[in-house]
C-alpha cells in the first residue's frame, strides 16, 4: 500500500538511504502492507509484502487471511502458520488451545476450553496428535476452507497439516513482544516436521 499527503513524514532523521527506500521521488510512502478495498471503499490491511508466499507455480498467497479463516473455523486451534514458499502446495502448522505454563510464561501440553470438546478423553497435545477424532475434525475443517469463497484458487488450498507439540509464545521464541509471528524462527524450529509433510521430492 502507498500513501501521500500532509500527514506523511518527510523522511527518517539522518537516514537518507532508508528515507529513499520508503518514500519515492513523487512523495508516495510505500508502507510494505498488502490490503484490499471493499464495495464501500473501506481499506483492510491483510498482511505484509515480505510475508507473501510465492508458490512453485508463481502464485502469490497472503498467509494472514488464510490463517485467520482457519482459526475462525476451528476454535480449538490457537495458532496457525501457512508454509508453501516455492513449494507445489500449502501446508499448515497448527497449535492447540492449552493451559498456560506459569513457570515458563509459555504453555503446557494440557488442553483446555474448546480443545477438550473435540474428542472426549483426549486431554493432552500428544494424545490429540495421534487421535483419529482430532484428525477427522481438522481434515473436515480444512476441506470446508478449501471449498469456501475464502479459497479463491487451487494454489490457496491447504493439502496437509501438523499439530505442533506446543503453542507459539514469546519465551518459545516464535512470537515478538507485540505478539507477531516470527515465521523464519518457526520454519527453522520445526524444519523436520515441515520436511516430513512435504517429503523428499518437494
């Protein structure tokens, strides 16, 4: 998204290179945001350009709207991260709603709230990872997303998923202090899981 007007700064103090990178010669500030405009002219920011996933087929996928829709469809899921840059298809890493760990500031493996209602008797993340009811629930919701109006092309369909052992957190290194997802950190931390979902040929 780009902006211009009297409300836009003149540039960064004593940082000419950074100013030129942000504000072009015509005075337009390039925010780095990706957005959309609805029928009434309202603008919605849907992500950042640097977060765009470019699939092996060359299609751009903004991950945040997809992640938000999957979270809306699945209340027992607390975190979603889409993977698929330079890949033939998209996968998602999921974290479940769990009890906080007061000692570490992160999360325990004990399910809570909506996550306890999916499969009676399943109370931990490890149990959910192996549970057929959980698998059917997640696969059903992904299928629902893939066939919805939110999924506008085949490139935006989710093909596989994995439940991660713990939720994203600041102490775990996956979230910034402002609760933004550190995508590169997650990709490095769970590289083995991601590689396992794609297999050797992807």
